[in-house]
C-alpha cells in the first residue's frame, strides 16, 4: 500500500471529465482517477481553501463524524474493476472501534482532504494504474513541463480506453 497526495485536478479534454492525479512521493508516479463534476467541485473548493456559504455533502459528513466523536483514520483505493475504482473509508468511532465503509474514491478523497486524513492506493491498483510523471525541478519550467505531461505524455484517453477494454 502506498500513501499518495493529491497532485492536481485537471480536465481530460477528450472526455471532458475531471481527472484527479494522485502522486506517490516515493516513485514520482501518479494514479489518474476520473471523477464526476460535483465531486471535482467539492475537491477543488477544499484544495483552494474556499467554502460554500452552506455545507456541501462532504462538509456535512465531516461535521457529523466529528460531532459523534469519530474520525477518519485513512482511505484506501483498493481495487479497480471494469474501469471503476473502489475505495474503503476506515472510520474510527467514539469508542475507538474502526469500521470499514465502501465508498467511491472521489467522495473518500473529498472527505479525507477535509479531515486531513491520509490517502492510500493498494499496490495492485498502483501497479496497474500508475503512470510516470516528469521529475519536479525548481524553476519556471516546472509548470510548463507538468502541463505538457498532462496534455500529452499521460495519454488520458489511451489509459481510459485501456481500462474500459478490460486491460486491468
């Protein structure tokens, strides 16, 4: 299992869908996860440290969990089947008991970001889904190199086609 961090939220221009890039700091690879627009909006808001005037569903889950004395220990993106990722929330209740709850990765990540909980990808998913990302340098060229990576080298459409054709 590898701990990952949210590196970026980008648009797949061929599918016109948001893609979350989960970066493994040890290998410099990323796992692209296609998500829905509502979840992308929720994740973007927390990444930009902005809030809606009223709580979004993920904010509400955080508030309920905290008010009941629970916490989110971690999330794990643990499998991929028929081009769909699956995740598990590890929720600790007020007695200290941990509960495993099946959830969509996008919702899990949105909640984890709000609670500061670690995000993991199973070795199996990482082996199948991770793609190389350019090494990060100091300097102005880094942003251009990252943009070029997202737009061409990553080949989002090819990866999505590979996954949907049962390549995983």
